[in-house]
C-alpha cells in the first residue's frame, strides 16, 4: 500500500484516543471565538498569529502558552462549547471512544463552580454522543505546576462531584520540580473510589519518574513515559506487567524533548515488548491530529494496514471503556480492515 493509500486507510480507521487534553485541544477556530469573548493581551485572535503563538522554544514555554489559553475558558458556556467542539473534531477522525483529560481546578479557580463545570461537560458529552456518535469519558488531572493545593481540590472534585462518566485520575503539567511521590495520598484516595491511575511521567524527566508513578501512584497507564527507553529494567517491568504507554510523537518533538522524529524511542519501546498506544496530546497546539500521529507511527514502526488496525485495537483494549463498547469498537476496526482488504 502506498503512502497516500495508507493515509486514506488511517483516515477511515475507527480509533480510541486515550491521551488528549481538553483545553489543549482548542483549535485556532475555538481559540479565536474565546478571544472574541474574552480579549487577551497575550493570545492573538488571527490564525497566523496563533500559529506563531503555538511555536514553542522548550517545554517550559509550552506550559506558559497552555496556561494563557486556559485563562480564556472563564464561564460554563465556554467549557460547554470547548468540550463539544473537541468531541466533534475527534469524531471527524473516526474516533469512536475517547478519555478526555480535564483539569477542573483551573476552571474553578477562575470562578466556575465545580457543579456548573460538571453540568457543562456532561451536557456537552451527552450532546456529542447523540450528534457525533462518539463516546466520551473523563480523566480529572492534577495540574502539577499548581502544587498540593490543586491536588487537594482535584481529588475532592473527583470523589465528591465526579459524574459516573469519570473513569480515571491523572497528573499533568511539568515534571521538573514536581516530584510524583507527594501526590501518593491523592492517588490512593482516587483508587479507593474506583478510579484508575493514569499520571504523566517520563516525559521531560528520566526513568525514575516513571518508577515513582508506578510505585507511589499505582499507575495503570503512563502518560508519555518515553524516558523508559533509557532503562532496560523499566522496559522489562512495563512489558511484564502490561502497563501501557500513551505516546504522542509530535508533542515530544514540538516541546523539544526529541530533536528529530526519527530519534523518537517509540520503536525501541515497542521492540522491548512495551504496550504502546498512539495519541495526540494537545493537537492544535502541536499542529497535528490523531490521524497524523498514526501516520508517524506507521513510518516509525513499519506498519501496514493490519499493523495499524492492531495498534488501534490495542488502544481500545487498554482503555477503561465498558466491555460492550470495547467489543463494538474492536468489531468496527476488524470490519473496516476486512472491507479495505477486500476492496
């Protein structure tokens, strides 16, 4: 199958997206709408200005830009709009199921009551499932840069106000200067409440952060985790215990954690037996899509349509979707692969 044909195959492939951030998915169109509502001294409203704005010098600069966009989401109506439009963009890429990472702390801190926040995302979820045929579930994450105060608040939002569609508890933001072990009590409380543990680790720091996420936070999946490639013992552990990595190649390139896409450690991780899934992280900010990330994975891992279908199936299997949804989406992937092979 040639390059363009593989691109067409990916475009139609049913998928699950497991690592994508709510605010980080705000497309230039959505950001421009939010800037029109809430004029910003730092965020440009025009598409060309936004492209320049979303060019990062390093990971710290990315965090600064991300937080500037966060500041545009100020009302429940903003939250609802963003959530629905993100789901719509995902559905257009044949994403059937997504676990969207939400950071309620930043919205509540800007004056949106947690009750109104929850109502807004749930209203958007129901509308997206009805209109777009996409199933949404939530991950509430601690913004690591905001420290223990944000962790205390976020676990309260999850346990005391979390809707039934909340499936997991995460930890995002910068890793440098934000040790994972300090959040152990919060993750213990989340797991006791039946939520899954999905912290970021090993993105901008070394393998020890991944070990901390496993040992201290009970991680069931790791956000990014690419530093595991530096530690053969860690790769063996991840492979043996089937702890998947949520990999986003373009994100790592855009935040200058990988110098060249050809140097991305995804293949080394896969070859070591580590379960890898492909995700888009903050796609408009990185000028990418989930479909483009699958195309990059096809190149880095030498995948044909069957291999791409297997990659998509893996994401469904390691998701926290109900069994009936898993079986339905896996069936759609298998049927799609068969239909394209016949064609």
